[in-house]
């Protein structure tokens, strides 16, 4: 009877925990979208001011300015899309985990506590691995945007003394760091995903083992 009560209590607490986590992840996604939009506005505003200043002081054509900065912008747009996709996948995984726990709760008395605990441990490991992927992506995402705004602000502070060569130098530096950062992120994500593949296989086997057996037909 005690085991049955434990089997009922543990999943109930986990379902509540996962539902709270889902709400938190949804909030993170919403905040990240706001940060992206805010950054885009700031970046575009600073870029336009710099474009106007270089057009006036250095006679740089606006379309030439756009061509010079486009590679940096394209990589940032790609990073934004990667962040959105990863957060969306992360949220879907949280929902999937909650549904699995709910199913186990509905048939909790039919599953051995030891098997169920193994499944929970596997789920937590998978959760940690997914969280690591999200953390590294968000960290690099913020680093890149802070660097971009800081660099543009530095050029604008030069005032009338800013030159085309200053812009070229800054953009070259930013783009080089973008490439290095992308390679670093890719390597770390690949390492995380290799570990996840191992956990995924273990998790699926455990899920099959703890899945409720169909009632025998009379």
C-alpha cells in the first residue's frame, strides 16, 4: 500500500514541477523574442545614424554601406532563427515529459517503483542535456548582440571623425568573431547531442519497460 501511495505522490509532484517548468520556458521564449526585437530596433537605429553620418562626412553611398554590413546582419539573423528553433524544441520536450509522467500517474499502480525511478532519472538526464544546449546558445546569442551594439556605439561616438576604414575594421572584427563563435557553438552542441542520443536510446527502452501493459482479453 505504501508503494502504491509513493507511486501516486511522486508523479503528482513531478507533473506539478514540469507544468511550472513549461510556464517558465514559455516566459523565457517570450522574453527572448522581446530581446531580439529590441536589439533589432537598436541595431537598425544605430546603423541608420552611422549610414547617414558616413554618407555626409565620407560620401559613402547608402547601398554600399548596406553591402558592407550585410554579412554581419545575415549571421545575426541566422543566430536568431537558431535560438527560436531551439527554444521551441525545448518547450515541446517539456510538454512531452509532462505527458509521459501523467500517463505513468494514470497507471502508476501497474509499474514497479524501481522501474519508474529509473525512467525519472533518465528524464532528468535528458532534461539537463537539453538545458545545456539552450544555455550555450543563449549565452553566445547575448554575447554577439552586446558586441554589435557596443561596436556601433563606439563608431557613433567618433562623431564627424568616423571614417569608412573604421567601419570596415569593426565589421571585419565582428564577422571574424561571429564565425569563431558559430564554430564553437556547433562543436559544443554536437557534443551535447551525442550524449543525448545515448540517453535517448536508454530513455526509450525504459519507457517501453514502464509502459502499461494491455489488459488480457477475456
